């Protein structure tokens, strides 16, 4: 359904939008919106939590360098001859009387309260601990790049929602202006009818048009409300939070950087490319860790224990120290399979990185093309607006002099409205394309020039 707008009813379509809730809200630029999204959106909080979690995994991996300490407390009681004999020795209470045959064969039951403290230190593990720490550190790097990607996506999403809300507000303004123009046309048609210079058909035509405009206002108001709610969601706020948008829909300056240079910069700056590089390094580290399973492990152990006939009496203390070498020969085949898995994972990561780089170059080219097309559309629409306004002026004069019909006037006003809307939409698409180009380049932040 088409809207009709007269020259006298036109408003400035490119000025700042002023939502109905503006009086209760703080002014907000598109940069303010981007900063707010990065600061308080739940996605940003989740990304930061993943970085902290990855850092905790590094601390956990580093514990492999520390000795393993243990403490154990136990109680046992038995009249088993072997148990009694050995327990008396460990409690250092064995006497000559315990060599008696009856005492050896049929001893009385004995208690043993045992406290054990032990420490085991890995001396050599083939570099497994070191590589586990490195893998965890690479995980931190990947989490940080994911956080950077999330922040860029939040900035882009906030900007798109902001410009979408501006566009919806401008569309509502146009509908309101079209109603004012149609009401003026109705008065003009009624005056001419009273003067006998027009028929009832002219009046009915304008009234039908007014009904159509009223329907459009309802639709545009609903679209505006949904767009404002979508912006609040992109900012991580309640959907009904009042908004006052102060950045207008103005054409953005054309990019000065060549497409090839921008693509090269994107390959160095995009978080996804950095993540792919870290994934390759992670696979290499995992392969090296799997190869270390071919090597033995050497560890040292120190333990001390106290054995008591009563909980605090009849004490006997002992200690133990030793060095051990462990070599799990049966795991060599498993290690070989693990190495092959890591090698294939490295190949897959390298292939994904090449695919990603090609896709990024395409994103840069597509965003550049959309931005250029939107700029050309803006220039074409601006010329159409001027031509349509002049056509409406001429047709209105002709109608006043009885040389044109009301249908001609409404048709030209509709063409003027459509030209104005096309211009606003072209500017909107231009702003969004500029944001997408900056994101494709890997340099989109709340302080980017495309948001100014």
C-alpha cells in the first residue's frame, strides 16, 4: 500500500529521530549504544567468563610441576598372627616375650592407629606437563580472540539495531506527514467542490487515501516500537527502556582504503584468523604431547608414617624414600594413534584457515560493493526527491486551475513519498554497509569512524 506526501507536509527525513519516550531517557548516540552493548550485554559477560575459565585451566595445568602431597589416617584391629607380629614391629613395641610360641600362634588382638604423610615429585615426564601448560595458554588465546569477535559482533549488532530504529522512526514521520498532506488535499477538494469546480468523486478519493494512510501509520508505529525493543535487546537492557536517539541518518564518507589493502589488513586483524592459527598450534602441541608417551616417567617419593597401639600412645614412627621409573610399554600403540589424530587435526585446522581467509576476502569485497551501491542509490534518490517535489508543485498548481485531476495530484504525491523513503533507506543501507565493511576488516570498535 502506498503513502502520499505533499510538498507542504514534508519533514526533514534525515534529522535525528525522537521517539515518544525521549523525554524520560538520556540522549544516546550510536557510539554510546555500541559502548553500552560491549559493556553490559550478557554475551560480553559470557565471553569474559570464558577467558577467566581458560586462565584457571592454565593454573590447573601448572600444578603438574608441584609435588603431590597426601595424608591418610586409618585404624585397624586384628588377632591375625602376621598382622600382630608386623604391627608390633612398626609400633616399635616388639619384645623377647613376643617370640614365645603361644604368643606367636595365638596372639591377643591388637589395635593400630596409622597416620601417613607422603609426597611424590615428578622428575621427568617427557615434557607432558610443559605441553599441557602450553595447550592451556593457547586456550586462553583462543578465548580472548573469541571475546574480541563477540565484542565486534555486539558493536555491529547495536549499530544495525540503532540505524534500524532510526529508519522505523523516519518511516513513521513520513506517514504522519503524508496524513497532514492528505488532510490538506481533502480541504482543498472540499473547497473546490463547494465552489462547483470539483465533484464528489475528488473528495471521496482523498478520503479513501486518508484511510489507507491511517492504516500505514498503525503499521509504522508498530514497526517503530519493535525496532526500539530490538535496540534495547542489542544493548542488553529491558525491552521497554526509554530511548532518545541523537545520531541522525546521514551519508557516510566513502572509504579511502583500497579493497586489496583492506583485505590484507583483515587477514591480520580478524579474530577468526587468529583463532585458526592458534588451533593449528594447539594440534601441534597435542601431537608432541602424544609423542612424549614413548618416553618413561621418573618420579621421587618420600613418605612418613606413625603407628600407634592407642590413638595418642605407644608410638612408632617410620619413613620411606625412593625413586621410580615407569614405562607403559603397552600404551605405545595408543600413543601412535593419538599422534595420527593430532596430525590430522592440524591438517584440518590448516585447511579451515585457508577457507576462512578466502571467505574473509569475499566478505570484504561484498561489503565494499554494498557500500558503493548504497552510495549510488543515495545520490540517485536525492535527485528523484527534488524532481518529485517539483512535479508535485506543478501538478498542484494545475489542479488549482482545473488543468489536472485529483488522481494526478495523489499519484505525484505518492511518487514524491516513495522517492523520499528510497533515499532514507539508501542512507540506512549505506551506514549498515559501512559498519559491515569495518567488521569484515577486523577493526570495528565503538570508537570507529564509521559510527561517528
